[in-house]
């Protein structure tokens, strides 16, 4: 006969229930816990006798007990001192042979113990990290990586945990440095990249880990490191932007409040409303708070010259390299080297001769080579190094016999090189190349025109007289337009400052008096709720700085950039339209004595720029003035030229920091041949409706969808129109038979309802 | 006609040169092999189910391996088959030694199905007692079962322990961890460790706490069983083998001129000076081996369990009835220690 179970006995039989009761009243259930803990210990001992057998046989399995104990260990810290170290030992010794479910449970239990602060992060990560490198199981690796990442994120959530970060960073560093030939370094690369993307690690130490990765001797690790430098910052920005827009507009406070007015009032709903309000407020605050300033990895690099040289010598130059890279990987490395050379204006002469053998149209991915070459040119490269390269490109790519796309790629790359180092061009070659603007091929035409307009700006005397154009010819005649000599550096100034000064004079604003006002105004305008400072305090990262010259300088630069964060942007956009403003203003004040003009200019600039600090309000005005000046100064006849010039200037400012891609080199050659049917279809399909692609729908349909997406209902009119005919019938029948009194009452009621705003009134909205 | 034009086109296409685009990667060769496939399933051949024509030892081994099967009916059937087979054969003719059978069968002590456990006990009872090999593993499983969450498993593992005590009393109490650990298990099971000073009194942080009653609300069957087994276990561990005075006299007469010559011979025990622990690690009293009744008694007293047991027994005796009677048995066994100590 079946024995009847007592109620309590039944309940005792499941662990989750016991766990629940334990948490409520740990003291009373201590005995039960001890029983279970002993059970865990004996099962563990059994397990250690034969770790390979699965523990599926009994009702209560070891993993259930591990789960139970890890959940309740914090209630009995004295009894369970050995628990964490037991788990670590189990994982360490038997991770390869453990049943996968039990293994995952052990990892989860350790993380749980960390969350309950039984063990600390360093201890946890010291267990998980070596395991990640050792284990042959793919699943476990994925799990461990995810856990490590999430633990680092939580550890850095409230404030940056410098100690932990430094510990893990040095582990990553050691991993790569200790054995450069192993592929294990990939984990360090992966971790660093992920944390960089999430802006948890954004210091020089993380960059130095990646630097070591790029210099290691395993192809995968090398490409991982190189890819980080080429795309890590972009990825970080994208992630940040995504986070901003992620849950934007999810919460509609008005709607929620309205619903709360209508629905039944419960504690839960009130709580929900409160949390939603708090969330909205938090988001608002976050939006208003100053943007975190981050330096790109390329700028945080210590000793870029050494890095570029080493990269080049290890991976590109030797005939017998330590690591075999395929063409694609070599291109990536080349891209990084050239980017470094261009960005930091490094001197790496063997790089240019390395390019020569790749500059033929038949070379696979030649456009990437061309882009890298252009990228590595800068104003401090001796022209006689670049000249043979330019000549070779011209000979190989640009001829009447070559295909349109080949010629346009060649011309574009020549233009990009010359934009960075105009002295690399000889006049005969230039005049020859400029002739191609008469070509029938659209791409070649545009490329040649680009070259022409570039040289009108930077070296008009190389062009034939009739190709120079009016501006350049006049500039040459007055002598203000001269080709910059090798190594010449222009004096720095703030674009459009004279416009601002003029405006101030016109407005009659006293510079001393309004300075204070400028700050105050700015506060009012930006309605930020923090204190009146426009600056952003950049917290120092707590990392030690070696006192070397370059490092020092970088630090200074960083501080300056941090201080003038709003200024910085303004300057950047200022760089976009130098050509549009300076010639115009200079022409207005044109005098025949250049020296006197120069003096006057100098004094004018010095007055504003040297006597006071520009307030944020000033800068905003400056920006506005500059843009309006650019528009109004343009007469209809010259409009197009101005626009072109500004575009060229934009292109010139782009050279400074952004990478040059192969797509830019191949340029408009896409238009030089007729698109095939497939290409046309692809173009039409490109981008779905939401992304602003082609949308072949009527305006009404689009409006309706918009309204629906906003969560708005139909209008009364529409409801009336859509109402079922049979439902309106009764009223229509009666309508004619109403008495006058009834009619009056109805009309009165209608007016009253209108006043009130509907049947219930517009309360609560 | 149409087909010939088509054929012509096909033939032509063989010699057509593909146009290469500048800056693009070379297109894949036409004869490249696509290796991007994955097998979705692996097909096993039909398993052979016939038992005829195989020799009995193979079938025996097959059934032995079935003890680890996932299905509980299969495990039970395999146990039943083995029981029948062992009773049919004589001990010498078994295809596997009894120790190997025990090794395979012992995980089933923790089995979730009652029928499997009862069948297991039947199997164990017919195994030849003197060829079981080392017993510490079985004891480990038994202890795990005794502290199991499920009452049924607790009961059946007590049965197993009873069998063990009956079969090999000496090796059970003297194997590594067999003495102290088992006693500790009993202590926690009976909740006698509360007797160490905190029962119903103020705890460290000034709050009252009360221990739960040891008796579960259903019946006292488990408790009685536990007490009975404990009695047997204590008796096995503490009772000295009786000295045969006659035999001693004969031995002394045989080597007459020598007196106490054992003290000068090579010791018969392993690690005779182990108790001094001269150059070992810190002693793990729990999992040590205690080979003599004296040693066991010593361990029992020094670990403080003796006091806790005495106190617990006096409490349990007050309950009267079946429990009281069983507790009286334990008290009698404890008397062995108390007399000496």
C-alpha cells in the first residue's frame, strides 16, 4: 500500500522551496542547510572518485545542490567558507571532463557568489580567465567570455574600477607578450575590443594591449589588433549613438498618466508610473549632461613612429616574415601603417618604395593600395620620394588606351596624393593629366576636374595660363597666392573672427561688459541644470604617465582639447569653409600695399583673439555668422564655384583625420558604364522603407502609417465616415420627427459638450 | 535549330574571358568545390537484439553495463537478471569478480526508483561476502544516501548499511573515513549536534533560537531504523574481539624463553608510528583510518561526539515507545565507551 505523505514532508522534498524558506529565516532552517551541505559534500566526494561519469542517476543531482548552496551560501558564511574554493578547484581540475550542464552550473554559481560578494571580482576573473584559455569546449568559451565581460561591466558600472581594470589589462598584455606565436592572444584582443566599444576601457593601457597584438606572430591576432586600430573608434561611436537612440521615445508620459487616470488604481500600477517617470527624468538628465570626451586609439598610442616602423618591418618588408599573412591581411596592415604615417606625419621612407611593385592595374585590390599610398603621403614627405610614384601611377593607369575606371582610379589617387603633398607634381605631367577633363568618360572627366580644381588652390602656377581660372590668376598677380614651400606651416588663427568683431561693433556691444553676459546667456540658452561652467571636467584616468617628451606633449594637447571642447567642434567646422570666407574678405579690404594690410590684419586679429576668451555664446554666433557669410557672399555667378571650393575644402579637412578608402579612389567610375538590370534592381531595393529608401506608396498611405506609428487614433470625421450604414439608420429615421423642444435640448447639449471638450471633458490630458 | 544555337553559345562561353574589374578580388574559379555543408544527422545501423548464440559471459557483461542505463526498468531488469545468474552460478565461476559487480552496482544506492533500490539490496545480499574488495566507495555512496533529501532513499541506504555491517563489520569501521565520517553523518541526521550548547538558548547575536524536533511529522519509522543501525555500527566499532586466554597460553608456551617478543618483531600493522604524525601533513581526523577499537574509541571521545551522543540518547529515551527502546539500544552500545572513559 502506498504510504500517505505528510504535507511538510512533501514540501521538504524540493530544493527550490527549501531555498525560499531558508532565505526568509536562515536561523531556523540551519539544520536543514547543514544536511543539504553535507549531502553536497558527499556527492562531491563521490564525483571526485570518478569525474567522468554523469551525475544523472539520482533524484537530486550534484548540480542542483551546487545551485542550492550557491544561492544560500551568503546566509551561512561560516559554514560555507570552503565552498567557493571547492568550486574553483573542481572547475580547474576537471573542466575538460565535466558534464557540460554541471560545468556551466559551476561557472554560474561562481558568478552568483561574486554577485553576493562572497568572492571578489579579481578572484572570479582569475579563475575564469585561465579557464577561457585552457578549455577545448567552444560552448564553455562562449559562456566564460560572456561572464567575464558582464562582470567587468558591472564592476565598472558605478565608477571606474581602476584596480580591476589594470589587473585584467596586464593579464591581457602578458598573454600576448609571453607567447606571441599562439592564437590564444585572440581572446585578449576580443575582450579589449569589446570593452573599448562599450567605453569601459578607454585608456592608453588598452591601446598598448592592442599594439602588442598587432605586433604578434599569429595571423589572426595580428589582424584582430590591426582591425581594432582601423575600426575600433568608429565602432565605439556607433555603439554610443545606438545606445542614445535605443530606447528613446519608448515612454510616453502623457499616455501613461492618462491610462493611470482611467485604469483601476493599484499599488503596482502606481509603482510602474513612478518608475517610468524616474526613467524619463534620468534620460533627460543624461541627455543634458556633457558628452564624455574620448580619444581615439590612434591618438592614445605611445610612440607611433616606433610602432609604424615595427609593423612595417615585421609584416610587410621581410622576404621571410615570421607570420604568413594573405593579401587581405597584408592590406589591412598596410592600411594601418599608412594611416599612422599620415595622421602623425611620421617619416618612413622604405614604405614608399614598397608601394612601387603593386601599382599596376592588374594587381588585385589595387584601389586599396592606391588609397593606402595616398593616405601615407603628408606635407613632410620629401617630394622627390613621391614623384616617381605619381609618375608610375600616371604611366600605368592614365592613358587613352586604358579603361575608364582604371584611368579615373589613377587620377583620383594622384589627386589624393597631391592634396597632401602638392610638390610631388611636375608641371608637364599635371598639364598632361588635366587634359583628360575633355574625356568622354564621366568618371575620368570628374577625376581630372578634381585634380584641376585642387591645383587652382594649391599650385596654380603649375597649370597652363588658361586653365588657372579667375580667382587663381588674380591671386597670382597680387602675389598672395603662392605655393607653399616644403615644410612650411601656416600660422594658426580662428576662422571668421573678424566677422564676429565686425558684428560686435555693429551691435555696439562692449566687449568687457558683455563677457559675463555671454556666459550667463549661454546658460539660459542651453538650459542645462548643472553649474554655469561650459567646460567639462575630464577626470584624470588614474594611470601613471611616464615623463617622456612626446607623452608630455600629448597630455598637454589632450588638456587643451578637453578645455575647449565646444571650441574644438567650431574650429573643425570652421576648417570646412576657409576658401569661402578668406578670399571674400581679403578682396573687400584689398589694398595695393600688402605689408600695410598685413599689419592692419594682425592688429585686428590680436585685439579680439588675444584680449579675451571667447564664450560659448560667442562661438555659437561665430559659427552662425560664418555660415551666413558663406551664403550671402556668393553671387549667383560665382555660386557654383564657391560651392565647389567649399567642397574641396571639406575634402581637405577630411584628409587630416579620416581614413581614405578604396571606394573613394575608384570614385565616380561607377557611373562610367551603363548599369546592368541586376544593378538597377539592387539600387531600387536598396534600403527598406524605414531607412529612407524608395517608398512607392501614396502620400495618404504614408501619412496614415505615420499617424499609426505615433499611436494616434482616427479623427471623429473618419469615424463618422466609416460607421456602418445600418447603425446610422435608426437615428436618421427619428431625426425628422423630433419636436422643437427636443431639438433645442439636443442643440444645447451639443454646445455644452463642445465647451467642456467631449463627453468626459478633457481632464487629465 | 534552336538547340544548335544554344549549343554554340555554350561552346563559346567556355572560351570567353571574364572581365576583371580594377581593384576587385579575382572571381572564384568555375571548378572550385563548395565545402560549406554540414551533416544534419548521423545514422546508426540497427542494433542487434538477439541474445541467442552469445556466450553467457558476454550476456553477463552486457547486463552489467546495463546498470548504467537511462531507463529505470532496464536497470531493474538487469539487476534481477544478475541476481538470478549469480544464484545459479557458483562464486568461482562468475565471469566478473564480485568486487567488480559491486563497483558497477553501487551508484544505484542513490537511484531514484524504489524498485531498483530494493532489487539492488537483493543482489548485494547474495554476493559472496569475503570477495567484496575495498568498501570505502560503497560506504561513501551509503552515506550520501543516508543524508539524501528523499526519505525513501534514506531508508533504503540504511538497509544497505545494515547489510554492510552484517557482512564485513571490521572493514567497514576501519576503512578510511569509515568511522568518524559515518558517525558524523548519524550526528547530523539525528540532529544531536545541537547538543553542543545552543539548544533553545541565546545564540551569539542575542536572539533566541529553537532547534527543530528530530522526529519528522509522518512516523518515527526512519528514526527507529537510524537508531537501530547506529547501535549495530557502534557495536561493530567498539567491541573488542574476545581474547582467548587458552590460545594465548599455548602461544606463550610455544616460544617459552621469549617474553613479549611481539614488541621486538616487525610490526604487523601498516604505519605503526602513524599516530605520532612525525613528518606528515596536518592530520585529517575525519577521513583517517582507525584500525583498533582503542583508536576508534579515542577518536570518538576526542571529537566530542561521545558527549553529544550521550546527551542525545538521554533526550531520545524520554520519548518512550519504539524510539525509546531503540535509543536504549544505543545507550547500551555507548556504555562500552563510557565504561572505559
